[in-house]
C-alpha cells in the first residue's frame, strides 16, 4: 500500500518520466532523425529505446540502494568516493542539464511565438515566462509537482494518441516501402538522436527519496515509462512517415509532427499539434526543473555547490531559484544550438561513468553484471555515433567536450577552495 506521506507512487513516477521524455524531443528530433534514417527511423527509435532501458535498469538498481534526491550525483559519489573526480562529473552533469532545460524553454518560446503570430524576437520572453511559472509550481512542493505532471501528461498524451490513431487510417503504404529506404548504416547514424528523445528517464531516480518503497517501485516505473514512450514514438513515426513524403518531412523537420497533421486535419490539425508541442515542452520543463532542484540541493549538501543552493524556500530549496536565474541568463544571452549538442554528448559520457562505477557496487545493488556491461557498451557505441554525426556540423566537437570536462574540474576546485566544504555521501552503509 502506498504511503500517503510520500509524493510518488508507481504511476506518479511513471507520469513524471513520460513527461520528461516526451518533451521537445519527439517534436524536433523526429524530423532530424528522419532526415538521416528516412522511413526506417522507427528502427532507430527501437534501438534508442533498448539503450535507454539498459541505462535505466542500471540507474534504477542504484536508486533502490541509494534512494536520494540527488539521483546520479549520489551514485557518482557512492561509486567513485568523496573526491574531486565525482565532484567534477557532478558539476558537468548539472551544467549539461541546465543547457538542456534552457533549450526546451527556447523551443516553447518559439512555438508560442508561432501560435500567437508575433515575430520570433518574443520567443525568449515566452521561454523565460514558462521557466518562472514552473519555478513557482516547484517551490510549492513535490506533491503538487506530481499532481500537475499527471494532468499535463494526460492532456498531451491524449492529443498525440488521438492524432496517431486517426492519422494511421490514412497511411500510404508506398511511403513506408523498404525499396525507397536509405542505406542501413544511416539507421545507426541516427541512434544518437533517437536516444536523446528518451534522455529524460533519469529524472525518475530523483523521486526515490519521495517514494514509500523505492526498492519495489522504481525499477517498475523506469521500465514502464521507457517502454510506453518507445511504443508511442514508434506509432507516431509510422503515422508521420506514412502520411508525408520524406522531402516534406526534411523541409519541415523542426515541426514535422505538426506538419503531418495537415493532410488529415488541415490547418486546425497543425495548430492542435502545435499546442501539443507547447504542452509537451512545458511538461518537460516541469519534470526536469524538479530533477535539477533535487540535484542542486544534493550537490550543495555534499559540498559541490555553494551553500546558498541548500537553503529552504517554501517547500523547496533556494537552489531552484538560483538555477532558474542561471537558466534565464542562458535563454536570453546564449546561442544554445551548438552548446546543446555538446551538452547532450556530455550527458552520454556521464551515464557511461555512472554505469562503469556501478560495476564497483554490483554486490550491493544485486544488479545483473551482464546488463550493466551491455549498458556500458551501448552507451559507448552511442557516443561514437553521436560524435560522428555532430562532428559534421561542429568539426571541433571533441575539443569542446574536453573543454567542458576541464571547466567542470576548475569549477569544482574553485568551489572547494572558496567554500572549504568537503563532499560527503548522503546514504551510508545501507547494506
């Protein structure tokens, strides 16, 4: 029986995970991945989902033993000890997550400008507005976060599912013909992109401390949320690529899902799917702000960020306000397109480090060594594929990522010298 004093049960955690995953990714990355893999992109979504399941399994087993709001930050400290390395990777994780949220906020602003009819110069203002709204929601406490996320996810999933079912009746089989498909190798080149469409699943681990029984719930929540999202992505892919010729999808790749509604629903369908995009991006911001708040709180508690992040404000921590201010600066003053690509690959590296560290704790977690090794190998392959794809647009991407690691290391050292605080584990001797 679910403990009423805990904000997250099985389905609340599942909805939070779905809300985090089905954000800007499916509305933007579907077109980009389709430009590479063509009408075989559904295979890429399956492979990306399998990698997400392997990675999610590893994180869920760690969360069961170390149920901390710090999520991946706590696992890094547990696996690698209370030192500079775990602190530096934690700082990099925080910075990468901030860039991702800022990008989603910008996407929300762009769609809002398009819907209202204003020019795109207002997009940043709308992006800042949605950040402030969800900052207030998150300040109100995790129970309200869970409730609001459930409502948002139900609304956006209903729109996407109805669209997918109706449009499926109008699919043109010739558009899905294998004879017109691109080379098989293109499928593997697009896995880096399709994996990013699942990337929000790690937010589920941040709910462990707010669960009545994380040992029983969190792995189920992880598998359910990723599996449901995989089914949704595959169905949506068939609906879009079965109704629009590939050249049209590539032309409208930033809003391919909305464009695919036009042949059946007309201009009204385009507007409805654009509204769904707004709801999805808002939901993603909501879910990921919760994650960042908990991460910053844990990092401050462990000594990796200034103490200001740890101070309580209402039902949350001051870290939420500080993080929101940083996000607003990102949205208003930075061109985040290239930074976001670099941040996404950095997150892949961080997942890899966590899974490698998990091998050191596998007796405590009771996880399958085979599955953890498969997660490591899958992440490594995805990194290579993502670097290969990104390097075509950002030739010096490898140097930029290395610079990100160096910057995180310098920030960690500087914070230690300034604050004089020592990193420490929150969860001790649980086994």
